[in-house]
């Protein structure tokens, strides 16, 4: 089975491998650079979903020998309580069936939210805040803010497993009545 992820970020590729390996044998997962067409930091749920769908479709169409395309898109949305970081995962198969999940989310500190509101992408903001390079390719914001309890890889893996629910329970999704 060939799975293509719409990113070359090793965290996203490894999370996808881990998730698919729970259910399938002989899974080959590769990453490819694709444009989400929603910018680096979508600021609504709708734009984030659109970006994940776009990444999944472009991944599926990147090669004739692809069984599943995976799009992982992080975004933010603002409420009266503050800005929340979240993600959406979309998996698409060769029949154009979509599996979708919403990734865990949490409220960002105001100091970080203010930078994102000014148009900065979260990854570089976290790099500056932590004095590190490529935080998003390692622990991610979730790893830092949870003090290592939830890794970025595990967070993505959980969301990918949830997006796979439709595919691993196909008989229920195809059922029209009891």
C-alpha cells in the first residue's frame, strides 16, 4: 500500500506511518511538498479544512500508484477567550472517499497569539520563543506547552487514526439502515 502525505515534515510522515501501521501491512509512506492554497496559518475552521482537503487530493494525485492521500493542516481560530491552535486531517482514497478528523486543540498564550494575529506563522514564532530551530519538525508547540506529555507526532497520529475510522469501519458508513 502506498500512502502520500502532503508534507515533507518528518513528524507528519512518521505519524502517518504509525497510524496506518495499526491497521494495514506493508505500508509505504512518503511525503511530497504540496501547496494548501490557504496560506501558512489559516485562521478559520473552514480555511483549515479546505487546506487539508487540498493537501490530501494533491497527494493522492501526485503519483499513479497511490492508495491514500493524507492532508494535515494546522490552523487557528479566535474566540472571546483567546486564540486556539487546532488541526484537521483529511484522508482520501482512490475512490475519492474522504475520512476527516479534527485534531486536538488548545488555547495559545497571548504573547504567541499576538504574533500569529500579526501574520506570523506559528513555527517560526515558537523557534524564537524557545531559542530553537525547527520546533515544528520536533516537539512542536503541543510538545512544549504540555511539557513533553503529548508529542507532536503522537498528536498527529491520534488524529490520523480518527480520520481512518471511515475506512476501517466501511461497512457501517455504507449502511443505510439497521
